[in-house]
C-alpha cells in the first residue's frame, strides 16, 4: 500500500495538487475572516481587493521593477559575500594557522544579529544602497564560509594520501581531490546563502527605504494603511524567493549528478 501511495505521489501533477491543498484552505479561511465584519474586516483584506491591488501594481509596472530591484540586490550580495565566504572557508580549512587566527574572530562576529550591524554600517557607508549591499553581502558570507570550511576540512585523508602516492602537486590535490569532495557542502552553502541574502534584502529595504524594492513598497503601503498592497508584496516576495531557491536546488542537483541517488 505504501509503495502504491509513493508511486502516486511521484507523479508531478499529483504532487502539485497536494501542495496546493493547504494554500487553498488558507485562502478560504482568509476570505471568511475578511467578510466576517467588525475588526476582522480591517485586519483581513478581501481577496478581491488584493487582486485589484495586484492589477494596479502590475499595470503601473511597479511590482515588476520592485521584484527586479530586490532580486538584483540579493544576487549582487550573494556574488560578493558568497565568493568571499568560499575563499575564506577554503583558506581556513587548508591552512590551519589562518584558522586559529581568524576563526575565533569570525565566530564572535557571527553571534551578532545581522541587523545589529546596520547602525554601524550606516555610520561608515551612509544610509544608501551601499549599506544595503554590505548587509546583504555579510548575510551571504557566513553560510558559504562555514559550509566551505566543513566541506574541505572533513575530506577523508585517505583520498589526499592517494593523491600524494600518485605524485600530485598541492594544486592538483586541491583541484582533483579536495574541491570535488567538498563541492556538495559548498553548493549547500550557496543555496543557504541566497535564502539569507533574500531575507536581508527585504529587511534592509524596509528599514532604510532607499531606492526601489519589494521592502520599500511594503513599508510605503504600511504608512498608507494599504493592507492589500502589503499582501501583494508579501506574496510576490514568497513566490519569487521560492522560485529562485528551487532554481538553485535544481542547479545543485545538476552539478552533483555524479553522486549516487539516495534510496
């Protein structure tokens, strides 16, 4: 019976249908709260007004320009922070003295909430787009640094010894042994880093309100008491973030297709 159920759930259309059950129930509940009257009508915007707000934002092009601005900021921060994180993690794993010197400092910095750095960064770089990019880059740095470090540091020593037996140079051992063995964790770090970069992009847009972005529109809608626009931006944030995250997961699976599939 379990095999039959697993076979049914393996069908793409059925998986999508099952995944839509909970969202549909949430929408039904939301609409019932919005039409109940009283205080609930203020806290819950009717679905038709949310649809009207989406049409309004789509016709003006604002929702699409905001999505592009937030996505561009997230990917830029991911590129900067992710590259630095991978390089730092690999260097610390390969060179133990650097790990002993730099590791405690980075672990201490990591304990400070990301938004706690915003006032200091604002004093250094102002309250413009540079501060937003720095915060997003920091949010992407630590997941890639930690996963890259763990990936390289925990490569089985027997693989490295085989490289020495075959006379590999240090560069060849890194390129042919350490890097492929660490790649699963490195790519996991990149996937996690995008999630952190996406969340921090929205947060900095809400707090700083500079330039365009979904967070900026969300903050402006709050001051205007436009619950319908707030909900549209929240839905757009969730759907776009989910879509990009799935793209990263698919890319990771493609790059690691040489791995044995789990049973």
